[in-house]
C-alpha cells in the first residue's frame, strides 16, 4: 500500500465543499481541515504508484476550489499501533 500526504490549498469560501468532494474520491482515506500554511490535508492510499497520478493529478487537483496541491509520499510508518504490533508478533504462539 502506498500512502501519500497531500497538502491542499483551496479557495477560502469553498473549504467545506472542497473537503467533502476530495473525501468522496476513491483512494482518499481521510481529509483534514487545518490551521497553518495549508487548508486541507488529504491522506491518499493506493496499491500502485500509477494510481497516485490518477487520484491526485487526474481528479483531486481538478475539484472546484482546489488551487494548488503539494504531495509527500510516505516511506515508513512510525505510529504507536505499528510499534505495538511489532512487539506482539508471535506472542500468541507463547500462550
């Protein structure tokens, strides 16, 4: 699974509608409105790199209200859930 974090700059008066339209796209797992340099952050999860172009450049960037995107591709996850799963691997065999 390939995960991309997409910073989305939108028209200020279209943030809610733009966020919902992005969230409705296949391949978009989550959309967050935020304070700071970007208006929205979308988490895109796809099986293959080619699909990123379809989702982000082909559909997301063309949604009414989207002014600009900046995409970051994740290499590795360091979430608490992933760390806990690492330490529980094989634990069921010991019980």
